[in-house]
């Protein structure tokens, strides 16, 4: 499975299922379920949608939930458990790792079995305003796995991230707050054509 394109990260939203459907209609490459409080029923509804569109469904922060809902994988940050242990539990599934702005952490994550690495925040982010900025030079290293840019990604700054070497663009606000989510996802998709 080639991981390249728009990586939609779900927002906290009461009409999430409808928003996800519109993003899928626009052609996202990957979908991450991110909730402060996991909702197994909601996750199952969204994974059913994602499967119809043949889009991999990743659970943020929880290997347990990923396995419970039969997700395609999980994405872990530094406080979400040891990557090697997660890799052993997620056999045949995708494992993503947040490496913030740390190249050495990224190398360790790849050695532990991560399938892609996320660096960020690459720009000021409305979701995590206090996050330290990750330099674009991180995307020029060859880690032999896809590299994901997250944090403040917009349609306007996306081309410079792709030029810098990002394979995936993780987007929340610029996608799900757009007046036309489907059209916005399609605009991102064209950047990778």
C-alpha cells in the first residue's frame, strides 16, 4: 500500500460522519480517527464508510481501539506507548509515529517498525498552537518510509511541503472547516497528481 496524498484527521465535530463522507468523496488517501474520548460506535460507522471508499482507517493514540474496531492501523505519539510493542500487536497493519521535530526519534521509530513518520507542527496550528515548529529540512532525509507533514497545513502552503519531500499532508481545519469539504479534498488530491 502506497501512502501518499491527503491524510484527513478527524475534528471534534457533532456532524463528523457527514464531514468524513464528504472528505472521502473528494479523494483523501488516508483517514485518522482522532477523538479525546473514543467512541467505538462512531469509529465503527466511520470505518465502514472508509472501507467503501477503500481508504485506510487509522486510530490515533490507541492500539487497543484500533484492534477492537479492526482498523487498518494506529498512530502513536511519544506518550502513547512503546512502538516496538505496538508493532508486535499490529501485525499486518499500519503503524504511524509522531516524531515532532526530532530526526533521531524518527530513525528510532523506523527501526521499531513504524510504516510512516509524522513531523510537525510545520506551521502554526490552530489545533496545537504551542507546538514547536518542525523545519522543512526534516523531509529531505531518506528514512525509507513515507513522511507526513502535520500542523497548520493549508492548500496554500501544501506545495512547498510536497516540494520539501512530504508524502502525506495531515490536515484537520483546512479540510473540515472548508465551505465545500469535497472540493477542498479534491484540490489537495490534484497537488499529488
